[in-house]
C-alpha cells in the first residue's frame, strides 16, 4: 500500500493567514492526489482533485500543487469556515489511501 | 444534485455480519465507481473498497476476506457486507461516488455509525 504522510498533524492559525499543508507519498503517484475538508460530524468534502484542479463550488482561496511524491494544499487567506480537518488521498494505486489528517484550529 | 443515503442497523453483535445499503438519488448509478469508506471515532479515513456498475469489485486487502459489495442498478443502490465483525469495526461508514478516471470522491453520504457490541 502507498503510505500518505501529512504535515503538520495540527496547526493553529488566525483568520486572514496563509496556510500550507503538506502531503508526501511513499512512492510516486503522478498527480493522483486529492484533498478533502472535513468538519465535525460531517462527511468529507472534495476541495482539490488531481493535485491542482479546484472542485466546482470551492472558493478560489484553496489551491493545490505538486506531483510525484510531494504535494501541498494552500489556503491563501483563512476564513472562519475553513477551520476543519484536511485529508489528502492518493487514487493512483489500489487500495486508495488517505493521510492521517491535519487539524486546522483557530489561534 | 446527486445525493447518497446510507441505511442499515446501527448495532451489530460481534462475529455477525454488518450490512449496509446506499441509495443514490438525483443521478444515475451507471458509469461510476461506488465506494465504502469508514472512520472510527476520532481517527482517519479507511478505504474499504469499490464497485463499478458492471459489478466489478476491488477491496482493501486488509478487509478482503470479510467484505462483499454488490450493486443493483435497477434500484440505484449498492451494498456492503462485512462478516465476522469485532469491536475494531465500530466506525462511521460512508458511501461515496468515485470519478472513474481520477479516482477522486465527489459525492459522499452523510455517514452512518455502526457499533459492534454484544
């Protein structure tokens, strides 16, 4: 299985901050990397697919980059509704695997 | 707008079979992969497996010996069976739609908590 490692595991930030979350794959996954946002008690929501494509309806302050083994999710200016847990997922090789999550908290 | 809704017992006894169904509305079930993903309380996401509308399946090797998925295109629903459950199978179970090419999950059910307990 491909291991996905996110960093940091948790992050405190303020409204308006620029935030970057990193996801590293244990082997190359080309651009088959997706990002999800999950709020407590809710299902995950797709933000970014194939590393850098913004899902329809997702605000443009979210962006993704990377290929191969190293990927980043950037939120350009944090809004109150962005405080949540973020997961990366590789869909290059079965079984699909997820990172352990990054919890973004209010400073 | 595509919607997915899980249904099934919220409590299953150890050693028995967990059975869940997912009904898809607002769109056709055809020509997509459909997945089950679970999340133990306070933990991360685990991919259980997927089924294509043809009935072709892929399962997580860690669960493969206990999992069966099926699809009924006439009823726009798909199902999960997990045999010989233990407390470690207690989790919120999500059904989801998977895009065929990129493998990203664009629609999720709300999730259903299944507790394994005597």
